[in-house]
C-alpha cells in the first residue's frame, strides 16, 4: 500500500515539475477562454487547403473545436498542434483518438522557439498560426515562423511557396505586425494579422 502512495506522490511531483519547469514549459499553460471560441474560429477564417498551426497548443481546446467545425462543413483544413509539455502531449493524443476529424489533426512535440516549420506544412496554399503566448515571448516565436517580407527577417519559410499567410494572437498584440492588425473583442481581445 505504501508503495502505491509513494508512486502517486512521485506522479504528482512529476506533473507539478512539468508545469512549473521554465526549461520544459517557458510559457505557462493557460487555456483559451471557452466563451471566445466562436470569435476565434471566425478569426481563423477556416478554408479548403488551409493549415492551422497552434503554437503551444495546451490541451488543444482551439484546434479540436476548429477541427470539429471544418469536419461539419466537409472542409479539408488540416491542423497541427505543437506542444512541448509531455503531459499535454499525452492529453492531445488521447483527445485526437476520439475526434471525428482525427485524420486532419497532427500532434507534434517540439519547441516553438527553434522548430523548423517548413517540414510540417509544405504542401498547402494557406497557412494560419494561432498563438496564445506571453507577450514577452511573442516576437521571438513570430521571428521563428514568419516568411521573409512580413517582418523583413529571412527565415525558414523564405523558400516555402505560401500564397497566403495569417496569424491570430489571443490576448496579446504583435508589435512587428501592427500594420496588418484587425481586432475582435470577446471576453479578451483577439488580434488578427492577414
Ligand atoms: C498560454 S498556453 C496556451 C494553450 C493553448 N494554445 C490555448 O490557447 O488554450 C501556452 C502553451 O504553450 C506551451 N509551451 C510553452 N513553451 C513552449 C515551447 N517552447 N514550445 C512549445 N510549446 C510551449 C505550454 O506548455 C502551454 O501549453
């Protein structure tokens, strides 16, 4: 019996460490507010041949809801949930298994500050990033994923053939994209750049 308590204790400590370790999860986990989901789905402007990448997907609240909506509309929109926290990766995989649109959902464990995006989404014409990332990390993430010409910084997407590109940022504006900004006001502000 003592062993079982000890194992439970270790499990709980492990989970706490996963959520508090700055190295494993530099941006703390807070899910998007459920009441803002309809506005966020509208901001994502879901279409055929679009790939939506949630950078730091958490438990997938946004991506699974969006995938539900495109499934109902019979759209071929694809979704990629990028997450670093192993516990949340497990949650994402479990939720994906039970999702009616699972063939269009991909779960990736990677670091949004350093990952290579072109390998994830090279055969599409429309790319949308969804971010709910602390303001002091936003620009660094954006610099790692935007194609040349948007911020002026050449990066991995410079060679990708992307016709259309948009970013939806929950709660926090992206200063370097200010000129392309529109807003939607829900419980929190949704910033759209397209
Ligand atoms: C504020 S939460 C947002 C969760 C989800 N996007 C949502 O809107 O509900 C930020 C998420 O980013 C993840 N994260 C933090 N640092 C990361 C990194 N370097 N690479 C990938 N994901 C990261 C956290 O584990 C957390 O789940």
